[in-house]
C-alpha cells in the first residue's frame, strides 16, 4: 500500500515529496502502520495551522482523525484508497497558488467589471486568466492595503 501512496504522490507533488515518502518504505507491517499514521498526523497539523482543516468535509476529517486514533493495521485497499484521496485533496488545498486563487477571485472579478464599465471590451476575459486572479490573490494576501468588500 505504501508503494501506491508513493506513486500517487510522485505524480502529484514531484520529486521532493517522492523522496520524502521513499523513506517510509517499511521493514515490517508494524513500522508501516506507524509511518503512515505519522504522515497523516503531520498532514492534519499542517492543515490546521494553514486553516484548511475545516474546508474538508466532515467525513474526510473523520477518516484522517480515526486513522490516527484507532489501533488498526491499515491492510484494506478500500481504506488506503480513501485515505489517499483525502491526502491528495489536502495536498491540493495546502498549495499556496490555490489559496491565492481563492482569495483573488472576487477582487479580480470586481476589477474586470470596473474595467469593462470604463470601456475595455476585453476586460471580462481577464476573469478566465488564472495568473490574473492569482496576482490579485497575492496582493490581497500580502496586505497591500486592499480590502475585500
């Protein structure tokens, strides 16, 4: 199962995460369970510190919490697939570009509407440009005196 986790994260996050997970290859089943639980605990800690924990559904939060609390062997393919899906979603949410996109979308939309009203016909197409939205998100997150609302 840990090999499947490594392969998915290799595709999702690149070589750095792959090297990190490569160290988790087990010597026996007990070590494997402990290492998987440590990865999940670290992911929960990062999600809570980044204030992303509550963006997960109640079921997803429950899966992560129960994996760390219960004394189980994690041999089920279904459980590992669910755990892997939740960890992938969490990795996506922890990506700073995603956070900038969420923060900047409303501000970028307002800027596009204002530019369109001032006569720029191409301004509405700017909302579809992810880099434009991320730029506004970085401005808002950086606290350059811009407020949403």
